[in-house]
C-alpha cells in the first residue's frame, strides 16, 4: 500500500529544538498499517536521535500516529519538546548521542504530509501539522476516512477487448479483494458475460491489472492462474 510509484512514500519532520531542522523520511515499499507506520517513524527518530529518555530508560517520542477505532479515524499526537528546566523536572535526558538542545520555550515539532497520496492513507490533507509550532501538546483527528489499503478491487484489462461501455476500453472483469494481506486471492466466475473481440490480428493475449482508480498495479507475487473462456463465433 506504500510504494514509490504511488507517490505516497514520503513525509517530513520539522524538529523545533534550539534550532529548527527538517528531516525528510523515505518509507521503503511495503504494506504498512497505522501501527507499522507509527513504529517506522519511531525507528527513524531513534536513528536520528530525535527523542528523549525517561528515568526508567524508556524512549520518549514526540510525534505519534495512532488509530481511533471508535471514530473510524486516525489521530496524530504531537507533544511539545520541553525546555532544559522542564527536562530536569520530568527527569528526562538526551540520548547518548544527540545533535540538538532543548528549546528555550516548550515547542512542538511538526509533521509535514507532502502529498495527498500519503494523506489519504491516514485521512489527512497534505500540509504541515500543526501549521505553526505551539507550546502545548496537540491531538489532531483525521478529517476523512483513512484509506490505509488503497486497492479495493482488481480490474482486468485485455488487449483483445475494445468496449464502448468501459473506460479504459479494454476492461472486461473485476475481482473483489476478499483476502487479507499476504493471503491468496481467489475468484470463480459462475455467470459468464462475454465481450466482443475487436477486429484485427493478434499475436498474443495481454492481460493488464488496475486498481479501482484505473491505476496500473505492479505484481509482487507472480504466481497467478487465469482461465479465459473464448467462444468461436
């Protein structure tokens, strides 16, 4: 659900410590639910020392993405970076290696969603959250239904078909996705509806795969069986 060809694999963090620095995150192609995204961001923060450590040795993070099942939404939690005095009071310490110091005034970092393609995954529009740094913790709820799985069905196209009733004109079948991630998708059609083969000479049959938005799909698993029924007129 996240890959470079979808344009939904990037986001950025503005770390508003003593000096504001922007960090651009590139997410490797893969399937990520909201929890996996949260931990990927946490891991990025660890690798770049963008966190603090509490008195028990636990990492304290300041940007968090979580699900809100009751509201069918995603919540973005952003916590203000404490001042040096507040760190002492809260018994927080810098990680062993760090390149930043506490801000003079408690200030939130910011999360940048650079594309609507990524925003759709978690139900936000593109933009910077919060728009300007603030001194208090903030929780933001997605403004639309998250689409963490952007492919809801598979549309099949064939070079033999040229239909006036579909766009693209080569579409001839749709396969609903009923299986969970990583499981086999199986579909059996018991009521055949035939399409007219366009006039011409064909040296091969080409089957193409699209999502519900007619975007081409890339096959990661090429173990596939397709049975075509062709009537001789």
